[in-house]
C-alpha cells in the first residue's frame, strides 16, 4: 500500500492504538514471555480472554473468547491474571508520552486515543518519519508497541490504525477510501457492531464497498438494518466524518463489577460473600474516580443464563462500601433469595462529583438563609408598626410554648 504525505489543508487527526496492551504489559514485566502464546484472564468456569498476545492469535485465540475454548485451540497457552494496577500505571505513561506532542488528546480507552496533530505538524516536512519516530520512541521509553492511523476524520484515523498491526503506520486520505476501505470485510468497519454485521451479510453485504454501493442506491433493507446510524455511516464513507477532539476527562456514567460463581448456588452464605467483595471493589473504584452515586443496582444471572436486575435510589449519594453492600444485599434478599444463580454483580449509578453535592448544599443553605432573613425582616416591620414585640418566628418560641 502506498503511504502519502499528510494534506495540511485539513486537520490531521490521529488514532493511536496500543498493540495487545495487557499482554504487552505482562511481557514488559517478564521478557521471557515474548513470542509465547499468552492470554490475560482467568481459568475455570466463566473464564473469558480479556486480550491475548499476537503469538496466541496465530492459533485462533481472540478477545472475549471463553478460556476453555482458547485452551482447546492452543493447549500450551499461558494464562495470566489481570494486573489492573500495573496496566493503569503503563496507561498513564502512554498518555503522558503523547501529551508531549500535542495537548489535544482524547482518551478512547486505557490503551487508545484520538489526537489532533495539526499544530504539531505545521513545520514538519516529513510526517511519515515524524510518526515513525514517535512510534519508536514510545517503544524505547516504555516498551509499549502501537499502531498509528493518520487521516482527516476520526473514522478514517481509526480505520487506518486498525489496518496494520502490530507497529503499523497507515495514512488514509479521502481519495484512498475506495482502494483501502472498500475492500475490507464489513465486520471490520468501525461503527458496525457484532450484531449488525451478520444482518448486513444476510442481504449480500460482505465488504464495506458493498455497503457503500447499496447506500448509493438507497436500499431500504440497509436503511432498516442501520436505523439512525445510516446517515452517519454514509457520511463516514464519503470522508465527511467528525474531526473534533474532545479533551475533557472521561466521565463514567456508572461503576460496576460482576463475577461468575465457580458453581451454581442459592446459598445465602456463599452469595453474600460475593456481594461483599463486589461492593468493596465498586466503592474503591468510585473513590478512585472521585464519584458518589445515588443509585445502587444489582444484576444476577440464573442457570438458564437469563439476567435480571433491581435497583434502589438513595436520598443522599454514597461511595461507602458498607452502604453499597447493605443496599445490594437487601435487594438480593427481597427479589432473588432462593434462586439458583451463576452470576452476581453490583453497580453504582447516577454518579456525581462530591463537589456537586457541596454546591447543591451551599445553594440550599443560602436559599434557606435568605428566606429566614426575609421572614425576620417582615416580623420586625410588623412589630415596629405595632410598637410591641408580639410576633416571633416559630424557631424562636420555646418548646413549652411559654415564650
């Protein structure tokens, strides 16, 4: 594939994606793992592959795959538990590194970002070498490997970074869409979900180019399948997507944890322990994000894999582990006690920042103070006109009524 110079007439939008991030972090901790099939997750019933090394992918192992299936595909697969603390530390190093090149960085997740490099490249004569050096320097300083996609819109930058992995560098212009994007499989298109791709395939759409052809003919089947996203995806394929970078810190809408039980159970003693541990995890994460939540929700899954959830909204927001557990446990006892379960989860919802609570309380106190003062002024005016202190506020009257 030919790689072209960046067109400086438009914005330069870049998508940087860390390659097999969790697995790479484990290789950084233990270099002896390099080149070996590694999967991050846990064994046992309900174990899922969080991510895996490229060596494991050669055997067909992939993210979100049941761990037992991964082991069938690769019997010598090395399975390691998730080390969130180390991954978080490496993620911060990654974003700190990118921040040296441009301040317009938007975190898409712990291991990827969109960034606007327009200003950074204003005097750059060779953008390709510029991004290659960025890639190499990131590897030298942190050990992390990344793929970089460069274009004029977010969509094209994302598709470019996915085009070649690991350590890929792809630049896509609008004129390149037919030659680079259209031949790709429809399931590889950013914005087309796992449930949507099979539906599109059922009407003969196997590539992104097939989708564009049917869109040009305004095929009603495509319109029906894509619904509200139809015109957005059509714009993307015509190079008209967004080029805006949102630099605000990611703000979670909810914080939750769930776990699959090692065996189906309806024992309160067994299930209670999981609710306690999950509540502590949710509390810890909420405090780390500096969030309070008004709503506590529990989710359970029965032996038929059917999910149910119940929630309660509190008068005051919380991130206290004891409070979260007590409310979650009460919801379980009221709704699911005696039900054979295989999964339980706890979520804190309707999140706000603690400072918002302080502001709300300050406003409430101020308004109360204003009303109290206004009442006091009226009473004083009346007493003054009567020339006698006959009226008082209720708060000034003694409880025995003698004053």
